[in-house]
C-alpha cells in the first residue's frame, strides 16, 4: 500500500474539507459503537515518567487473539487528547486487528492539568520517553510500536530517535502528518483560513485558563495576553515558562527538519499529504532520512484527514493497519 493509492471521492478532495472532517462530530457519531468498545476495554493508568512527572494513559488489551501481536502506543496532536476522534478510531481498528492499544495523554491535555504544576510545551520530550519506558516495563510486549498524529507524530519520531540511547525496545514508529519545521507551521496557520487559528486558540486558551485555576502562582497570563495571537502568546509562554529565552530557540527545540532524522535507527514510516494546510509539504521534501525510514506523500488528504468517501472512513486506518501487519508478519 502506497500513499498514492489514496483516492478520495471527487467532492471530498478539498484539503480544508479533509482536515475538518477528520475531527468532526459526525465521524464520532457514525463510529460510536466501535469507539465504545475500545473505551469499555480501557484501563486508566497514571504513569511515573521520572523527575516527579505524571502522565495519564489508557490501556486496552485485545480480545480477538490468543496472544496480542504487540502493543501500539497512540499519541494525539496539540490540544487533542486520548478522546480525539482519530485516536479512538485508530485504536478501535488496531484492537480489532489483535493489537493491545495504549492511548497516552500529553501533559495538560484531556483532563490532566492537575497532575503537574508546570505547563506543557512541545519540547517536553523526556517525560514522553519516560512514559514509554514505564509502558515497556509494565507490559513487556512482543513488539512495541509508536503511532503519532501531527505534533504526536513529531514526538513519535523524536522518541524513536532517542530510543537506542535509553534502551527503549521500540520496534517501529509511524507518524501521520508530523510537525516538521515549527516556524513554517506557525506561518502556515497564520496564512490559512481564519478558522484554523480560531480553532487552536479557542482550545489552547481554555487549557491555559484551566491551568491557571489549578496553579495560580505557576501559570500566569493576563487577560490581554490570553487574547493575543498564537505567535504572541507562544512567545509570552516561552519567555515566562521555559528556559529557551526566545520564540525562535523554542521552535527550533522540537524541529525535526533537515538532517535531524538522518540517524534514526528504529524503522519508521512518515505519511503526509501534499495539500496539508497546516504542515507545509516542502519540509518533507527537504528531509534527509535514514535507509530505515519510509516517506509516503499522498497528493491529497489535508491535515490528518485522508477521508475516502461519504462513509467518512479514514484511509489512514487502513494504511496504519497494513504497515503494522507487515511488522507482525
């Protein structure tokens, strides 16, 4: 299966339609039964990730095979959560294929703001690596796989890059529309139709307000600061709540652009779309990748969309299931 195999219905080829449908409430309603099955089999855990950091996750053991094919850890995007449609649908599909599934919440995502006083930012890689180490220790799976979407895809690839140095037994990583070069992404959101910026800022502002209510001394933003643009509010967060000093240094801190993945030893696949309105495709063409890293670019699909037809089924699930089937074989 190749990215060029994705051929959406002609009325669904628009990149913005693809992107919006990916997280639409209609998809949640259509696939509510299989989503409910995944959630019914989920067990909540609070993971010790080192340095006093705690992250929440949900483990769902498969029940269709005598022995699981392995354990897939799913990572959501920025301001998503383990309840995001794409994570639930992918998790349900993999559960039905005989994989155990673990959905991990990043710090301050979902209902987890109370777990840690310091706020989330995209360079908090150590705690995600710590979470994966704890998951591997608890379950000792036959195969440990990491699948991430958008910012979660960026984290998945950075974890895979770090894995050999920390003895994390990661078998494979798959990233869907991963954030490659953060400065370009910020600019792309500013150029995109207004509703992208509005959508992300609505969710982020509510997240920051929730953090302030829980930790008023640690998370400080004025009303005017919260009303600023994404670029301005990010700069304020960086200056006040990180050691990066400048916005540019922070954005560079989680970039995977250029040759930063060139030494990736863990087998990996990157799937993206040429028309992604959030993650510019030019960044993917400029990557220098290792021989064990596969890059698949579809002509269309939007941002984490890949909606095939009016059934609203995402072809991404087929692609992920097929790649993991190869791994299991």
